[in-house]
C-alpha cells in the first residue's frame, strides 16, 4: 500500500471508529478490509489503531 493511500485508510478507519464505536475491534477491521478490499497483511496494525482510538474516546469521556 502506498504511503499516501495507507494514511488515507488510517484516517478513514479512525473516523469510522469514532462514528460506530465498535464493540469488537478485530471484527470491525475484518469487515472494513473486506468491504473496501484492502490488501492483506494490515489487519493487526489496523486493529491496534482501532483499539487505540477507542481508548482515546473512553479516556476523554471520563
């Protein structure tokens, strides 16, 4: 994945995480990868990104 494309995927995933607030980050990322046809090998990295974003949201609420 090109650097610019990779950043766009990350930003898109962060925004969708804020909107949907998924209960299961791994399933959310798998569905995202399947729907938008992201090339393989990024599932773990994107899952960590979703978990981090959810953590930031939870810490800002409390």
